[in-house]
C-alpha cells in the first residue's frame, strides 16, 4: 500500500508493505484505515449538513412571520435616527 504525504513543498511516497518491522507495518496499516474512515465520516457529515441547511431554507421560505431584523440592520437604523435628531 503506497501512501503519499504532502508537507509544505515536498511530497513523499511510502510503501507500507516494505516496512520490515511487522508491528510498525501493522500500526501504519491501522492508522491508514482510521484516516480513511474519518474522511468518509467527514464527507457524510458535510453532505448531511448541506442537506439539512437546504431543507431548513426551503421550509422557511414564505414564512414571513419568522423574519426578524439582524443586529447590523438595527444598529444602522439606530445610527441614522441619532444623526437626524
């Protein structure tokens, strides 16, 4: 199993199968599997998050009663009122 490590400006390829120490070889294989599993989980969570956000946005469309002013808008209105006074 060939692993590519990218650090700053260098790229190094390692062949885990060429590790002579069996314990180190096994540990490297386990770590590679863990990293792969974590990457799949990250992608799944990202997909789920985007889906839920899109569903929420769709649900809130047309719900004018739920609209509130953001703090920025309130501050701008407050500044404008104090300037005209």
